[in-house]
C-alpha cells in the first residue's frame, strides 16, 4: 500500500490543517475539492531548485469570498510575491517536474505553520483603513 500525499490547507482565520490527499489524480481531485468547497484551480506555482516545487490551489469560484491574508503571507514568504489576492481557503501541495502532486516539502510546511497563529480565534483577520 502506498502512503498518501500530504498537503496543507490554510483557512481564513489562519488555522492550518493537514490533508492526506491520496495518491491517484481522482482521489486528489476529490479531497482537495472537498477541502476548498469548490472546484480546484492552481493559482500559483512556486518553483524550487531542489525537491518538489509548490502548487498553490484555490477554489475556482473564489471571487466573492473573503481574502485569505495568511495564505497570501505564506506565498509572499515562499515566493517573494503573488501578484493577486488569495480568497477563501487555500491548499499548498508539492508537485514534481512531471506535474504530479507530491508531499509538500517539510521546510515549506514549517514556514507556513510559523506564519499562522497557534490558536486562531475563528475570525478572519480583516483590517479596515479609513
């Protein structure tokens, strides 16, 4: 039996959840779609020189959802910039040169966890500037 592939989901309030996304494309599509409550769209690829690169996955119909500031911080920290806002829950997974999903690299998982609160209060962080 093959071990499942690990990914991380970041909720709007910064809560990080481990996802076991399976090993087949069919399993992965179902698990990630359920985690996002939407069809899956790859919104960014963070290429790395060694080991798996990182795919940032979000819901296809995310335009009317609240911004995910924690996921945006994670992308900024891992890649330097995003270029657009992330909305709704976001999944981070590794991917290979062949374009297949892989375990999220441990150093990236550690960075993501360090950026997110240990005990989120369940309320997304929204700041109103006047």
